[in-house]
C-alpha cells in the first residue's frame, strides 16, 4: 500500500515511526512547508519523494492513502482534496475547527465511499481499550469520568518545543479527545454540555484555561479541566469511576484506584496508540470496511464542540 504523509512535524514523526512496524505499507511521498526540512526527514525514513504541494504528492503513481498531520485549519479541505483525488484519508485530530467543515468532510466520504478516518487516538490506546472492553461486556458501567489535560504552552510551540506556524486550541483540539472518548466509553450520546473559559492570551487570542461538563444519555457524567498554563506534571490523565471499580489511565499506563498497576501489554499487538490507529486505517482500506474512528463515528463530537463554542462567545 502506497501512502502519502503530509506534515513532518511532531505528530508526523510519530506516524512515520509507527508505519515502520507495519508490513506492506510504504510512504512514497512526504509533504511539508519547506523543502529542506522535509527532505531531511524523508532521507531519515527513506521516502523517495518530497514536495510542498499535496496535489503533487497525491498524483504520484499508485498512491492509495494519505495521512494528514498538517495544521488544524487545513485538515477538512485537505481531507476533501484527498477523497476527490480517489485517495483514502486519515486526518489527525481535530478533523476541523468548525462543525460545518466536519459535516462537509462526512458528506464527501458518503459520496465517494472511501475510507475517511480521524485520529482520535484515545480509542486505540491499550489503557482505554482495556476499560472499553470491560464496559462493552457489561463488567463495568461508567458513572463518571474526571479528566485533566494540562500543558505549559504560554508561547506558540509544538510538542517538540519548536515554534508553530499555527495556533493550537484547547476546545477544538484537546477537548475533542475527551468529548469523543467519553461518548465512546459511556456507550451513548452526549445530551448535555457546558463550558466556561478563562482569560484570552493577549498575543495568541485563545483561552489558556477551560472547564467542561458533559452528560451522556446513559446517565454518566464527565468533568474536563484543560490548561496551557500548568507548570507541573504535563499530559492528560483520565479517571474512570465505575460501578465496579476505579481506574486511572495515563496514556498507555493504567492503574486501579489504589494505584496498583494493571497489565495492558496483551490488549493489542503493540503499546503504541498511534501505530494501532494506523493499523486500523490500513486494515479498513484492505478489508473495504468502516474503520473505528471514522468521520461518521466522530461527527457527533464536533457537534458538541460547536455547541460548547457557542457558550464561550
């Protein structure tokens, strides 16, 4: 399978590292903003073609699929561009920064029938998979999720500590992970959503702190705290309070409420959520089926984000 990857930044590298472990997949073109930096990454990963033009990459012979790790504001238009070119596509989270654009992507997917997947990685992390399997079997019923998403980003930097060409967003990017995961784990739709935010950053123009409350049709609730101001432990921490136990997920690590480790190493074929996400994308293409985290499955998340945004205006 021949793949194009657009955006060789922090997350693009994570995908390239994961794809190295997947048989039968070859990245044939790398798309970046500047040729020199893009070529340096391409040389490291033995990618034969580099360009600054996505259309040029999509026109390479035999291209089957594309992975988009470009700035948020480009995801929707580029996903549509890929499908219009007859190429299956996976867009990194978030799919869009408006519900209107997310719906437009879903419409083109329905028209073309191609695989269109969104990088909602939490669905694939083994820690969250372990909890999901037990909820799906009825062993656990979710009562509450308490989630903290904390970074220290008072300047416009990416995950590698390098300057960004675009501005990140607590609601449309980081809250998207939890809004989608909460509905996925609760097994119902979100029926109530409330949000408040702190002061806007004087230069970036975005809120640096935010608090969100959610309720699912199952009765489960979620409290989400987000910050770019947190000068302390960084990352996202999920507490699942269930009728039959409490569990805390820190990326790919899982402990119970007493901080006793739970072995999740046998949940899937590896412990890398990004690699598992990519494996699902390629498998769905080969098998001609809808992937987990398809645009249709995650579209309700973007509706909720839109509703929350209206409260923050």
